[in-house]
C-alpha cells in the first residue's frame, strides 16, 4: 500500500492563529484531518508530523526514505535556508513534493528561492490548505504512473 509521510516544518504548529491574513485560519490539526480523509478515500496511508527543529526534519526524511512511498513536505522557512534539508531530500530514493500555503513567489524576495525545488518532483504553493490536498493527489498520481 502507498504510504506518504507528511512533514510540516517550523511554525506550522501555530496555523490558525499565526498571521491568518497570510496563512488562513485553518489549524494544522484540521489540515492533517483533511489529508487523512483524502488519503483514506484514495486508498493510501499518510503519517503527519511537525517539528520546529531542522535536524528532526532531516531525520524524518531519512526514515521516510527507508520506509515510505513518498513525502509531502512544507519545510516552512527552512525552504529558503536549509541546505541540510535539501541534501536529505536528494539523498533519499523516493519522490518528494514541496507544498506551501501561501504563494512564496508573491511574497518577500527572500522567499522566492527554494533550496528544495531542484530536488523535488514538484512544488505547489498559494492554494492555502488545498496545497496539501493537491500535493497528495500529485504524489499519488506520480507513484501510480511510475510503479
């Protein structure tokens, strides 16, 4: 069975209250619940995890590479700063999709560059919580076409 690791990065635990004008009012718990419902309807499993710590995100990517079919990641601000997360994605042999709630290309200039984009199969941004659902559908379709 297809199993996708969903990895949420720093500050995403504050969704629903953190800058709702940018990130919306949906909580991380609600996003995870909606992802779990979609996954069930599509006949796949998801495991959702969140950490504010870069090293933990790297560890989870390594574990996913050994145990999961793919990864959906919102690395938050680490998207724009972390070579370590980029290298962890490049090192694992499973597809990874990068997601963002906001359109990072319409925000501050420092958010326009993603260290992850060159090593993921795709990037989805700007659709709020639906970015995760689109990302899940995309990675499942990719896995089905390549297996």
